[in-house]
C-alpha cells in the first residue's frame, strides 16, 4: 500500500514537471516565433525600398535588427534544448554560444553608432552629409563586427586554456548556455570586465550625445523641432540600450543566484529571467523602431498583411 502511494506521488510529480515544461515552452516559443516573423518582415522591409537602402540610419537599423534576430533565434534554440533537457558536447555548445555572443555585442555597439549619427545631424548639420556617408556607415558596421569577432576570439583562446583532456567525456553535464561555457576563472574575469566596459562605454556615448542635442536644441534659433525629434530618438536609443545591455548582465546575475538557491528554484528563476532579460528586450526593437518611424510604418504594416495605401515619405526623426 505504501509502495503504491509513493508510486502515485512520483507519477504525479513527473506529470506536473512535464506540464510545467510544456506550458513554459509554449508561452515562450509562440511570442518568439511571432517576433522572429516580425523581425524578418522588418529586415525585408528595410531592403525593399531605395529610401531605406540609401539612408545611413536605416542601414544601421537593419544591422541592429539582424543582430537582434540572430540573438533571439539562438536564445530560443538553447531554451528549447534546456526545456527538453538535452545536453550537448562542449564543442557544439561553444560554437552556438559564440554566435550568440557576437550578436549580443553588436546590438549595443550599433546603438552607440546610431546615437553618434543623430548627434552629428543636429550639432553639425553642415558636416553631416560629408561625415555620415554610405561608405563610412558600411565601414563602421564592418568595424563593429570585427571588434565583436575579436572579442569572440579572445573568449575562444581563454576557453582553449581549460584542460579538456582531463575530462572523462566532452559531453556536458549541464544545459548549454553562455554561463556553462565560462570555464575557469580567467574566462569569468574577462567576461565580467568586458561586460562592464561595454555597458559604460555605450552608456557614456549615448548620454553625452543626448546632452549635446539638448544643448543644441536650447541654443538653436531655428529648426527646434528637428533637434527635439533627435533628442527623443536619442532617449529611445538610451532606453533600447538598457534593454539590450540587460542581456549582458544575464550571466553575472545567474552566478550568485545559483549559489544561493536550490537547483529546482534556480531552474524556475532561470526561465523567468530568460523571458524578462533575453526574450522581452530582443523582441521590442522591431516594434519600437518600426511602428514609430513614419517612413517604415506604412511599408512594414503592408508587408505584414495590413493592406493599406503605402506612400513612402522620408522621416526626419
């Protein structure tokens, strides 16, 4: 009788665990798929009209959305593997997380460049056309990807310093994540230092640009509306930067939590923080920039299936 009671409790716990995983996966996957579709449509929109392909800030926006889409896709794949309790080998997990790391670094750096573009447009309007050119914008984007790749190369070198030959197998015991690939104190220290550098440098540049635009708006005798629009755009960049950089504090936040709570509580907190810090901010870029911009909005809604009359008018914001 006692054995049967224990068996029933065990089956019930397994059922509750399975139900929890199915509900969590469904609630996270459906929004992720929706926003992947929106991001893909947004990227197609930005490549569908010459006004987008020949305008520097739209080229930068396309780069931002491309990085966010990669990050969202990789994050959702890792989340799916974790929910299904599938473990990977270190080489496979390392390859996947390196792709996510590149995209994760590109997003705040692109916001930094976008803020500088708006600052130059307002504070140095006569030199804007000579400084912010298509070629310079493309070179800036190439530099961002090169810098992110260099950061990735350093991470790989530090990772190879770990004595994998002492392991019985390359199969991971934990689920694949950036946190699981921080092997050794040197990797952890470098990751923490780079995160702080990325946050501070991007924040200082955007805040400085914002203050410069506010000053220009106060001193301007004409075209105050343009300066105010640029100020609002920079404020939006700052908010988006905070959302984007929230993903960089995901791993440092998990480390103390892992030490402070049990494994069952950590798994639940990990899912909640994934939605709050990774999924939610990454999904917002296309909506924030797509629906706000008067030039992008009608084309985006048209491509999403909202059949409206499309008239593309370059935006001044």
